[in-house]
C-alpha cells in the first residue's frame, strides 16, 4: 500500500522543529480564543455574520467587480485584470517598465507567492525585495513560507542569525532585537532606492474603492512612502461590500491571525496621492488576479473563497502542528491550503489529491474560522472528487471500501465477518495481509475481538424475557 | 444502533447502552440487520460505497422510533455526513428522515428525555474527552452534566481539550505517524491530571488512546460514559 506523503514528511520532521511550530501555534490559538470571547458577547455569532457577508460577496462577484473597478478608477487608480498568474506577473512588469523602474520593494502578500512574482521579476532584470522581516529571511535563504501569516515559523533564531552572517549583515548574533535592527538598517536604504512599492490588500471596499492593508511592522507604509508608484496585487475574492463592514472584518482578522485586538498598522488607501498631499505615490495600480478562482467559484467548494488568510486554521490544526507547512508542497498550507491548493492547481489536481486526506476531520478549523468556512465538508468533497477522478494520491494508504461496503450492507455476510474476525486474536498481526491492521498495530494495541457477543447476549435475553426488545412500540 | 465497533469489539458498551435506556423506561429494539453508519467510506472518499451502506442502514432503521447511538461520531455521520453524500440522490429524503430521528445517547437522555441527573455512585476521578464529532452539538455538555451529577465522581479538566486525539477513522491508518503523534500529545495532557479513568462518548477515540497508552507501557483505563452510568446504578 503506497504511503501518504504528508505522513512521511511528518515522520522525518526534526522533533525540535515540530515542537517550535507547536508552541508558536498553540500560544496564538489560545490567546485568540480568549481575546475573541472576552471582548464580544457572541464571538461565534460574529464569525457566522462575517461568513455570510463574504459568501454574499463571492456569489455576486459578477456584479461587484465592475462596481469596484469603477470606484477605483474614480479614485484615480488604474485597474488591471489578470486571468492567470503569468498575466499578473506580466502586468506588474509592464507597469515597472513603463516607469523605468528596476527596483521594487514588496510588502507581504501571499498572492505574489502564489504566482511566483519575485522569481519572474528577477528573470526580467528587476530587483524585488521582501520587506516583511519573515519574508525577507525566506528570501535570503531561498526558502518558502511555511505559514501564511508567520512565514518563518519553521526556523530557529540561530538559523536566522547564521543566514544574516552569511549575507554580510553582521557577525553571528541570535538576539531577535539585533536581527530586527540589522534588517531594518539594510531595508531603509532599499526603500529609498526603489522605483515602486508593491502590496497586497486584505480587503477592498466595494462602496469606496478603499484598499485595506494591515501589517505589524509598518513596512507597507515604507513601501509606499518613498516610491512614486504603488502596485496592489489583489485576489478577486478580497472584496467587502461597505467601509462599515471593515469594523467587523478587521476585528476578526487581527484576533484570528495574531491574537491582537487590531494590527499595529492598518492602512486605508483610497487612491494615489492627491494634489494637496506632499508625499505618496503619484500612480496607483490595482492588479486583480483570478488564477483559478472563478473555477473554484463554479465548484462545490466555493465557500473557501471567503477565506481572509488569517491562519487561525493552521494554528489550531493538529495535523499542521505535527507536519509543518512545507509538508503541503504548496503556497497555502494547513486546512485552508488542503482545500485551496488542489483547487487552484486546476489540471494538476491529481498532484495535490492527497492534501484533503491530511485531516482527522476534527473540525477545529471550522470552529476557529473567522468566516465560518465548513472546511471539513470541503475536504470530504475533494476526497470524493479525488476518488472519482482516480487520482492515485487520493487512495494512497487508504483501506479499500468496496468489499467493506458489501459486508456492511448484507446482514448475513456481516454476521459471518463478525465470526471470522476472531482470527486476529490468534494470528500475529504481522502475518495478516491487511495493511490497515499493520498500520494500526505499529503504535497501538488492538482490543480482543468480541464479534457477535452482544448479539448472542441480546438473543439469550430475548428468550428469557419474551416480548421484550422484539418490537418498537 | 450499536455501531460496528461495538459489534466487533465493545459488546459491553452496547449492553450498557441498552441497560441505561431501559433504566430510563425505554423499550429498546435491536434491528438485527444493522452494521455501520457508513462513515469509513465517506471519509475515504468512496462515496458510492458510502451510499450503499447508508441506504442499507436507512432501510434497517425505517419507521418512526428515535434511533439512539452511543457514538457522537456515528451520529454526526447520519445527521450531517450522509446528507453530503446524498446531494442530488433521489432517496435523499429517506436519509434526511433518519437524520432527524438519530440521537447521540447523552443528548437523548438530557435533551430528549429531560433527565439531568443520574443516580448511584462512582468513586473515581474522571478525565472526560470531548470527541471532535460532538463539536457544536449538545452531546459533550450532556454527558458532562450526567457524569457530574453522579455521587463520588470528580471531573478533572485537562489542557488543550480542543485538540483531536488523532483517531479520525481511516486517518489512523492512512496517517499513522501523525495520528500517533497527536495521540501522544493528548495522552500527555490527560495523564498529567492522573485520572482514575478516561471517559468519552466515542469508543473509537478511546480505542486509539487506550491502545497507544498500552503499547507505550503506560496503560490508561478507558470507559464509555454509558458504562459509567450503568455501573453507577449498581453502586450505592
């Protein structure tokens, strides 16, 4: 029986890395729960409300996208539409070329990871620099983020200090404050040299065309303060109906993502600088990205497009805590990634058909989701799809169910199986050609077989007490 | 419905379920054609196999009587999971009709019958594991209310209660390393409070945790709450 890649990855993961991921995610999760319940009388009600609002938006994107485009244009921004990642990369490159910019500073955006923007720009002679500390470290290490909010959750500060030393940013020192100061000094001059600043957007208000960008480091402000051109790369699902909805969404996002009442910096960007403003970008471009999202919208898994990328489902997920983010082999790890990555893969779905299997379906992800996405149901739907499409990874390590279903739907066969099961008490597990039994027994004992014992008791009792148990009244 | 696990391994829990219901004055019937709720196939992604089993089960349990199950997981399957697998199927109404009549045992006792306290005695400290499939249902609170009302029982809360034990049905054999890792963390939290027994509303979680603990040489006594309720009746 072929094995599940994510389980194999987890088995190889160094214990220290697993423990640091666990401690970090556990801490944030527990603080988040407290914060949400302390501040709000009905935190769960807020999650459901936010979920309904986002569901409304994604089901009416055909109406709302033209509206927001008109609003953004009225605000003085230029709007670009990209059907694919390649088109989005080309749009960004086109904007930079038109301005003669060769250097770009970037705030953290998962969408840029999704489309491989940094590599693309580098291939086209543009220096693209990550300014979020975590993403900066990922970049100098040629690594990948392993968490959507905390990209370097898998790294120790010793590793980071060694990377800084290697890059000539100072002699080895693993004091987080020293590391931060060094990155800050290095990045400051880069902001001044850059010809453009790129951000994502956490939300875009359809009503006002305002982009909302949240950070804790203030780096997105620096990206925009010095450069004359702001490029925002935005997934088409990021819309919220009104500015007043942001009160709800920002409250939920910061609490869910980092267990803060509000992020340190929350920017509302309503367009390029106005003539009265002394500083700020003269040009503002918003690149809306589809890259498979309309296909998700057309599927039974459209609810996943509500996601506001807070990472709460990663933090609470016991499988993520065991395996870490890189186990998911994709930009979006954890429960949300197990749905989103196979969906966004389009024709390459079979390569990711094991991701939806990497869950005990415990439901903790839905319980914490700030937009109440029924992630376990979506995982189940994708398991069904993987099986129907015959994806090998969807069946790896999974006991076949056909014969079992036959037994469980034919009472005579079922009773015969209950009797035959006694075999496991007498034959050592390793000699039985049942992979599931061996996988079970590697780490656990199996209770004694008692197949049919209850039924025998019930029959004996029925004879002793005629009339009892024979009929439903 | 006694569940496939009780049919194969845990006959005493099936008996306890009958005895607890009869103590409350219920007339219990046991349709002999029953086998399983169909969840293993749903979770494995083999929905055709799942529908086959659910159809059989819906036939076996046709009628008007409430269907009582000593497992929050099987109940979640029949109340919710089966509906997913039957979207667009002509016989979905039968499956939904069964869902409406299906109760988890503690939920039935407390919220169906309105019984909130339990007689008898049990001198033990208990760690109660809320199984994941009772999330968002009344079952966990119901079982805790009943256990907490029994003279002599001390409930011992433990850390990270929201975390899954790692069983997850076929997950336990498809992802054996992750499943065992999750189980060890859960056992660590439970054994830290040194309970006399680990109690849950799902025997599957207990089979997994008990098996892990035994293999690790630190066995833990596991009981389903129905067994605790039944045994309490015989102690005064």
